[in-house]
C-alpha cells in the first residue's frame, strides 16, 4: 500500500499539474473582458489597497489581484509553480487515500468514484458563490465539471496502478467492484 501511495501521489500530482496547466494555458478564458478595461483598472486600483474580495451595495462583486504594472516587478513564477506542484501532490495523495479506503478494483469504477467525488466537491465549492454572491451559472458548471473531469482522469491512472501495487489479498472482507 505504501508503494501505491507514493506512486499515486507522484503520478496523480504530475497529472493534475499538467491538466491544470492545460486548463489555464490552452482552454479559452472563463472570464469576460471589461468594455473599458483601463477605466475599470484605474477605478479599482484607486479604491482598493490589497488583494481581496470587494463588494458594493449596488450589486458589484469583484475579486481583486493587484499586480505590479512593470513586468520586472512581477511575482516569482518559480515560486508559484512550486506551490502549485505541492498542492497537486497533496490532492493526489488524498485521492490515493480515498481510493485505498474502497474495495474498488476496476479502473473504470475507480475513475467513476473519484470523478463523482470531484463533482460533489465542485458543487459544494462553487454553489454557494452562485447562490449567495450571484456568480453566473457557468461558474458552477465549469468549476464542478472541471473537478469531475480532472479527478476522473486521475482516477483512471490511479485505478490502473492500484491493481499493480495493491494485491487482491489486501482487500479481505471487501467486495471487489
């Protein structure tokens, strides 16, 4: 089981990192552009002091990430990549533990199980923003669908290597699916 946890964490972490990169770099942006971006940026910068979430009683809700104007002052990309990798390995470790807690032996059942967990986590994470803060329905659908898809793909990989690293004998008393 230890070998599966190590292999699952490494394989799953790398796979999640690649899938997240693909979603950020290749897929079309999920956010619409402002009609007059310069005016909006100027107004936001002059009315905020830090990265945070701001709201106005008139119905405006804005997540602000202030970045330096000059590229030489931009944040260290290396540190961001390292943080992203670490969180992906942490998630992959958790997904590997979830899979170990079940008697699922089939690669496709493993993918379905983790995909369903991702869908449920996505709905829980994104629904309240839609419900209480007025986020668009596409936000809930995209966020939940993304977690379903990525965790399903990682489930395929983990299900495949689990069969190799965790012998059937370690599942005594469980009905294998």
